């Protein structure tokens, strides 16, 4: 039993007053002598005993009366919390795409929201965390309005971040904190619970269906004919399925459709052949009812007229023409004497291919080109003018070339983590046939990272990061009399990715809520503002203006799959497609039984928001007892009246 006003219990000391009154009564018995009173002696003794019993009964009723009144004013109660502490609930409601599916009672997210609204307490405050918003210290009526506006989102929320938010909310003064996590716990590891020991109620939202068919990825093959091959990978989680219909659209126009069979828990490749067009807004649609519907459609955009401008200055009899092919690059070669300086600003990548000495005019042009965002790759000749190269390096502030080495060195180290080699190797190889060089140059470069290294750990290929551009330095001539590197399998991905990364061409598709870089291959003014828009939304992304391009970076937007358009006022510059993250399609759910065993404090598991809220309310319900003590005081008063009236000694 607890008391709301325990200080009133000090008044129980006043109970000594009626006790003293009854113990030290002023009334005394006076003895009067009579003759022959033997028959009255027995009657007097009985009367005295009866009188004492009556006084003790009256004392007891008065003590009970005063005690009950004092206890009633102290407001006693039974509860798991203090009556003057307000309840505060921290709610995490998972509104990810995976909760947009049917459960036993209906849509998982909608049912959870409805049960929350119906079981909110007007006497409590709430803090609500969702995947895309946070609402702190809201009343029940305020929270109801917020809950009614919640929709599924592609934004992700790490459970570790939720636990950290709980720990900060715990500092709320004079409140009882209750933590409730409502989620399907998709793709969640037990490790996130290792350092979390707060008492929490976990509510797992479970989909009714346990099978899912989804489009995993799309790729395009150019067969050098009049058609493209669209390769669609469909992932099946569950039993085998037959005659599944799939269709491909160009924007809203149906192009082709077919059916396919897929084995249990497997990936099936479906191929469509489409006619080559400069622009193709592709949409692939699976007509199949399963756990998730958002992953039954996939968007992609083909822009076949986009190419990267690459200029090679110097040696024209080289390997570069075989790497920078016409289908992906606008490749030009020029001798040092026939440079068209007006074409330099239009290039995305320039390769200085074994030039012995750099003219002053070229140094100035390259300096301006790099400062405005163009990329440069330098392959030295066997006998370069180090001083002329250092003039360019000094202007750029990146260091200098030190000397020429005539020692033969093997190229033995590959930086597999470098972006140039991203998705190039399936695994790291340490025993490949090492290429070698007969001579090389030692340099001291600032802000550089090694891509390939010699056996003595000095860099063979380095990347130097400039404020707006990238410079690649190859430390040795690549002519066959000096090196066999051009015969190595590393030569193609190295120079190919140098070209590809010089301009971020639009991909087939991008993933929503991820960082994406998109370059517009046009010379636009610094005051130009581009926007990304679709049928329902428009926003201005982060953008950087270079001399020969403008780079757009997206991250938090857009949040929905579909087609988007990069536009300058009313002119559409490029169409791009976005799709949802494929992790949301996986039927990987955490079993919470093991998680609760990891908790040091008592935690609970439930599949119903309603049952959990009612259980918490019942545990924390305050049962007031002052009414019962007031009734008991009245009963004791009535007993005293009855004793005084009917008890005759």
C-alpha cells in the first residue's frame, strides 16, 4: 500500500489523546457504608466490569474512527507506480514498406495505428518515433491526429538509433517511462540488443502470407542488332510457381508480355527483346498476389545517346582506342602539335599519353580545365622533362615528380577497396602473374591514394583528389619496350573506370533514399537551378556546376519508386528511374524469444498492440482506498452511537 500524502500519517500521533482521556478519567467510585449489603456487593462488581468493557469498546471505536479519517486524508492506494508521477510512453512504430501487407486482422500498419488510437490514455504523455519522423511529449488527442497521417515510407530506421533515442527520453523528469517497440523486425540481428537492457514491450507485426515473388534486378544487353535484350531477375521466396504473368511497358504503353515458371526458393531469369530507341522509360510488372505488392513493379530508363568525351593527347598508336569504344565514348586522339584547345573544355577525361615535355599553353589550359571539373590521366614517356611536368603540379599544388628510377619493378599490390575497382573482382587474388616495368618515376604527391603499387610499396597508379576534379598519375611509361602492363587484365578496368567515373551517366535505375550522383553533360551557367519532378512531387536537389557538366546529388528524396525528370524550368534534360531497396522484400524476421532472454530486466512479447496496451494499463492502474477508510470511519461512528445507546452497564 502506498500513500499520495504520506505526511498526513504524522497525525496518527494524536491517537494518544483519546487513550489518555480514557486512562485518566476524573470520575471515581465513592464507597458508602450500608448495613447488610452483601446482596449488593455482587451487583456492584458486575456493574463495574460492564462499565469498563463499555469504555474500552468506545475507546476502540474512536481510535478506529480517527485512524480511518487520517488514512483517508493521506489517500492510500495500490499500484506499481507513484500516483503523482505521470506516465510517459515511448513508442516506436515501424512504418517501413514491409509493414504494408496483410496480417490476421488486416493491413499490419493500419491495424497497429487503429489499436493505438483506441487504447491511448488521456492521463499519459507520448513520444512517437517512426522511420521518418519524431514527435515528442504529445497528449493522447495530439497523438491521435499524428497517427492518422502516418503512411508507409521507404526510409529506414536502425533499431540501435531507436534504443539510443529511448535512453535520451529516459531523462524525462517526474514521469514513469514505458517503452513499446512495434515492428515486424525484418532483417534485424540479435546483436542490436546486446547493450540494451531497458524494460520494453515488443510487439511483432506478422504477415499472414509467408511467400513472396519480387523483381530483384534488371540489366540490358546490346546485341549489336536492332534490339536490346532486357534481362529481368525474379526472386521467389516460397513454393514453386507456374505460369506467372510478367509484362514490360514503355511508360504507359504495353510492349510485350509472357509467362514463366519458377522453382522453389530460386531466382529465374526472364528476357524481353525491345527495339532500340534513344529513350525508353521501362516498367516491368508482375501480376501476382503475394506478401508484398510494392516489389512487383520495377522501373528503368534507357538513354542510349549519352556518351563520355575522352581526349588522348600524345602517342596515337596506343591501347586506349580499344578501351574507349564508340558505343560508350566519344574518343578523340591528337598529337601535341595539333591540339584543338577549344575542344579541351568539352572533355570529361583527358589522357596525356607519353608526352616528353608539356608546353606552357597546354599547362595553362589543363590548369583551367582541372579547376572547372575535368579529369586528367597522365602517362609519362620514357624521357620526360620533369621540370615541365612539375610546372603543372606546382600550379595545382599537388606536389612534384622527384626523379627517374631505372630499376626493374613488379606491380604486386592492388587496392581492392578503391572505387576504380568497385565490382571488378569477385575475390582478392594474391598470386596472379605480376606485370613489371623497366623504369619508373618517383613522386611526392599530396591528397593522393594508391590504386596499384610496386613491390617496394611505392605507388604505380595514384589518384590525386583536387577540389573539383581528379588526377590520375601512372608512374611509368606503358610502351611495350618499358612495361608489359598493357597485356595485364588490370589495364581495361583501370582506364575504363577512369572514363566512366569522369561523368556520372544516368544508370538504368537508382535506389530511393540512397546517395546518388547524376551528371548532366551540358554547359550550364552558375545561376541555373535544376529540379527533379514527377507526377506528384518536385524538389531541388544538391547540385554542383562545372565547366562541362552539372552534378546532381540525391539522398533523402525521392521516396517513391517511379519515373522522375531532371528539368530546367520547363525543359526536361534527362529522365531517371527509382526503385525501392530490395532488402524490404526479404522474408527474414527476427525471433523475439531469444531477444527477451538477453534482457536483464523483464520484457514482454506480444502480437497485438491492443493486448499490450491493456496489460500495461492494468498493471499501472491506481486502486484508491480512501473511500473504504471513509466508510470504515462512518461504521465505527455508528458502532459508538449504538454502544452508548443500547449498552447499559
